[in-house]
C-alpha cells in the first residue's frame, strides 16, 4: 500500500475561486496537480493545501478530474480546518482584529488552505483533535497571551486528525496535520506553534500502529524552525528517508550552500538567493513495527514530468510503500 502526502498549492485568495479555476478547465497549475497525482499513483493521499468549502464542491470537482485521469478515490475526508476560522479576537497581539493572523489558523477566509485525505480503501473512525487548546497541551511553549486569547487559541493551524484505515487484519492510524510556518507573524509565536504542532504527535498515543503524514514545515537540521521537534518524532517512529534525483541535482548555491542536510531528502523548492532554499518539510513516518518496501520524493531531475512537478507546486510529493498482512 502506497501512502503519500503533498502540499499542492490548491488554494486561492478568496472563497469559491478554486472551484472556479477547476471548472474552467484552463488552469495549468490544476492540470499539473492532476499529473503529479497520477504519476504518484498512491493508494492513500493527503493533500495539505486545498481550500475547503461547506458543501465540498471544490473537492468533488477535483475528484472528478482525477477520475477522468484514471485516479479514482471514492473515499474522501475534508473536515473544516482551523485556517480562516474567524475568532473576533486579537490573537496575535498586534493591536488589530479581523486579520488573517486573528483566525484560529492563518487564513483570509473560512477554509483557506485546508486538508483533504483521499483513499482507495474505506476509511474508519475519525478522531478530530483540531479543537485542542494550545495552552492545554502538556509541555507547550505557547507565549504569554491575554486571557481571552489564551482561552480560545487552538494548537492546530490547519488540523490534527487521527484517521483509522482498516487494512486486512491491521488497522493503521493515519495521524495527519499541516503545521504553521515557523517564520512570519508577531515575535516567536509562529516558531513556537510550529514546534508544538509536531511535538504533539511525539506524545500522542494511537490505538494501533500509526503513520504520521503531512507538512511539518520543519526541517530536521536546516531552516528557521526548532528542528528538535521533528527529530524527536523521527526517533519515535522510523524514517524511510525518501529521496529524489531532482533534489540531489538542485544547485547548491545561495541558501542551499549553507545547509547541512542531504539535498536528496528535500521536499520543497524555495528560492535560494533571497529565500530559505530547498528544505525537507513534508513527511510520511511509519511506526517502527511496520515494514517499509520503498519510498521516494516525486522530483525528477529532468524531462516532461519534472516540468509538471515544477508547475504544480513548490512542494514535492512524498510517498512510502508499506507491506501489510
């Protein structure tokens, strides 16, 4: 069974715009996203940057595109994300209310940049942990906040879900999330939140073998985040170290030249001259008791698929194959 995660940048600047672009049939980025998903051919796929709407119209329209391309995912999950969920409170302490930073997770409208789980297999019980208050997480590093803000501030930028996936005699628990970037925002708030969103899974006890999937927005050794959080999670589970030829072949100039990590493990292609460079920020991490038979990052060094991957998103799809009874 192939499990994959990807941040496809299927998010827009206003509600309904993603649906509009999908239905137009003329958006090259959406067409490229379909091409990437088809090339990956995953059995279960988590998309961590997909706009949510109340009736699921954008997801249905995109699923129809995938089905036309021979990629049918009859089982889908898209819970309302924290991103864009208005609070009416000055959560980030900048003296203003009603901004994207004052939503439970950054977003200019309800559901911007949500999560979608697509599966060829039926999904089981879902435990939505997205309403967990940040202050209630043991060992949290939440900065001081006014009482009204602390009383409602959730940990999850997008969401934390525990999704049961029956697989023969085994039931896997897919622990999925998409964390805040460690930079941007006021002070160290995003840095701390990003750390705690990943640390949450390190302490979490699932009811069976688990696989953590999603966008940690956190590199183990490079970038601006607190890397010990993802290192601790990797130590608890197993790291198949998915690799790519495209990442390995990326120019090691600018920010890349100052990095310590193996470029073949990178999963995001950010600017090298005036940006953070390429980083490893997307993960599929299985329990130590699960048998991994293959893994990779879908990032060819050249050819038509390389162009498709580049057009689709700055992130690269990560996949892991598991052998199940």
